[in-house]
C-alpha cells in the first residue's frame, strides 16, 4: 500500500440510483487497486458503496466519524459499520468534514447535498486535487459554477469526468 489517502464523498441518505452506486463502487475499487487508502466520512450511501468497492479488491478503508465513539457513530449519526478503521472525532457532521479533507491527499465527489458541498468547498480552499464524477446528480453539477462564482483560482487541479476510470487516471496522474 502507498501512503496516499483518497477521500470519497457524496450523497449518504435517501434514494440513490443504482448506476450511481455502481460508479461509487468502481471508484473505491480503483483507489484500492492502486494501493491507496480510501477515506470516507463513514456514512451510508455513496461513501459506503465506495468502501464496498475497495473491499472487493482487498483494499483498506478509513472512516472519520462525527461521533465520539462507536455507539454514537451508529445510533446517533446512523453511519456505516463496514470500514476497516475508524477515527471518532466527536465533532458532529460538519466539523468532522475538515478532518476528512485534511486527512486526504486528494478528494473525489459524486452527487451529494449540503455535507458534500461543505467537503467540496473545504477541499477547494485547502488546495487538494479534486475529481468530480459528473452525471451523478444533486449538488455536484453545480461545482463548476461554484468555482466560477467564488472568483478564486484553484490552488490545484480540478477534474470533471463522467467515467470513474478516466477520473481516477487523471486525478492520480496515471
């Protein structure tokens, strides 16, 4: 395994189309197959699908939880229990997001809502390389306009692709 850690964020609750789940699993498998650690917020939905993808090829996963312990992680925040390792921040959903981003060498986003928007703007402000998988709905189609409206030039590369394989290749420089 390399020492690179790649964060994957996206919609965690509600109905998620199967084709988006399949793409999230592919993203997780691609990260793991390159020997990198998958980092998520430990949520259900898209992040959990990425975890399943990573585990399907023998990869390791890290969940950064908003809870202060496993009980809060599962019962208060209704999070996933499929990751290999957990960091319990006790900081709540939004404050935990900065740990997600600062723990990662790059970030990938698929769909998502307010939490994903917060993670995206944090990654952008922190200057992380970012990959956005297009065609996954919710807030992610707005990311290009958010960058434009911010008036801030990116500190690092931001890629928008509709193929998980092309996105990973571009983001990881392979």
